[in-house]
């Protein structure tokens, strides 16, 4: 800085000595104006993207998640713009999913409530007799509401990371046998053969038995619903590569190729499905909460296999 100051003084002195004080003052003034102009242009390059960012942030604050900003300007501002646009896209996607989820919930609630209201009004008006035949639809619809509410509660807990897991060492054979036993009546009514296959001596898994029975049960219930009379659903457990793999294989209708990538999403159902579309999503979330994975293989018209993979305790 000292050398620069000395050099500047020498230059000004040289110019003053050769051209006089007035031309030197003019030169300095022009140089100063050029400097201010350059700084001004640089500031405008910086402030314009910042103005865009502030405006877009205000739009998002007001609920307009489509707001984006141009990815231009200096490298640092382009990086900020990309991050902002990515955030905006995620917020927009989350908002759309929330709206869709609420619409689906309303749709699912409407059916059983309509049944309850229609039957109850019919009985109250004397159109239907208050006997077991006409009360049964009310009871069934109430149970459907109970299941739906519990499913929604489970999804809400997994979404917020509040799903409590009461882990304990569990024998896989007992887990499979107990879960299959609860679906014996449902399989019998559908005339579907339910086959458990879990040998004794498998390594224990550290899981919440109630939650895992729910996850496996949702997969079994789905398999029974989509297997025609005379078909079968097999539930097996094997140990491989420090993992316990529980498989549910049916001889049902299979899953359409366009639906297959979305089976673990909420309210996704195949044509003619009578389920809520939440069971497989819950199975996925519970399995993931245990540090496991769930995947599916299916061929339309030839059946489906779901595999739940869990870490073996102590590995």
C-alpha cells in the first residue's frame, strides 16, 4: 500500500509538472468516475439476484411454492439460486402430497360413514328392522373406520419419527406362526390355503413383535385379497448373509407393471382392490424403522412375492 501511494504521488507529480494542475485534476476526476461506475455495475450484478431471491422468498412465505429464481450472476449466487430452487421444488411436492393425502383420507372416511348413516337412518325411520341383519353393516363399517384410524395413526407416528419400538429378542418361527394364525379364518373364508414355513433354530431378531406382526400381517392380508379361491399364500423365513428374510408368496393375480413401482406408496391400489391402500405403506415404514428393507417381485397373472429383510440380533 505504501509503494502504491508513493507511486501514485510520483505519477500525479509528474503529470502536474508536465501538463499543469488543471489537466491532472480532470484526469483524477475521470478516473474516479470510472471507478464509481465499475463499482456500481458490480453492485447491480449482485443486488439484482438478491432482489429476485427476496421476492421469491416472500412468495413462498405466502404459500406460493412455485416461486423460483434465475440461476445467474456470480458463482456464489448461482449456487444459492440452485439451492433455493431445489428447496422450492421440495416444498411444492410436499404440499401436493399433503393435499392429495387429505383428499384420499376424506374419500376413505366417506364410504363407511355413508353406510353407518344410511343404515341408522333406515332403522330410525322404520324402513329397516332393528335386527342383526341390518345392524351388521353398521358394525362392519365401524370396524373399517377403526382400522383406518389406526393405520393413519401409525403413518403419522412414522412420519414424525415418533413410532415407539418395544424391541426384544424374538424367535422368527414363533413370529411367523403367530402372525399366520391370526389370518386362518380370513384365508378359510376366501378358500385360500395359508402355508407357514419357518424352521426352528433360526437366529433371533431384535424387533418389536407387535409392530412386526402388524407389518407381516398387512402383507399377508394383501396377498389373501388378491389370490383367487383355490390359490395359496406361503409365508417363510430363512437366514442369509446376517439377515432374516421373511417372504410372503401368493399364487394370485400379480401386480400390473405400471403399479409395481408404487405399491409402497399411500392409497395406491390396483383395479378392484377393496383395501384402504395403506397396508403396504405401513409395512414399509415399520420395516424401515427396524433397520430393515422390504421389496416385491411380481408377474401379472402369475403371483407376487414380498420379502422383508431384518438384521439378525448381534450382527
